[in-house]
C-alpha cells in the first residue's frame, strides 16, 4: 500500500496589517463612521468594525468631473 503525502495547509498570516478604508475629509457620514469604528474596535466588536469599514468603502461621494 502506497501512502501519498497531503500538501501542508498553511494558515493565513494574521500578523500582516490590514488596510481599512479612509474616511473622506469633510464628510460628516464618514467621520461619524470612523468614530464608531474606533469605539467598536476598543470594545472588541469586530463585526461592527467590519460593518463600518464596508459602509465607509461604499459611501457615495460626488466625483470631480461628473455631474
């Protein structure tokens, strides 16, 4: 009987810094979400942190050159 080796499963590197969306300057919505995100992070509420990140990333802003 031949035994085949299985490839080793390498865990994801959680030590790498994660990039987060940056709030748009002078946007009240983005600034409030950033504050909520930091409060959630301090309280250990990772789901709320991710939710705030998703809303900041998808928050619509008027783009220059478009009407």
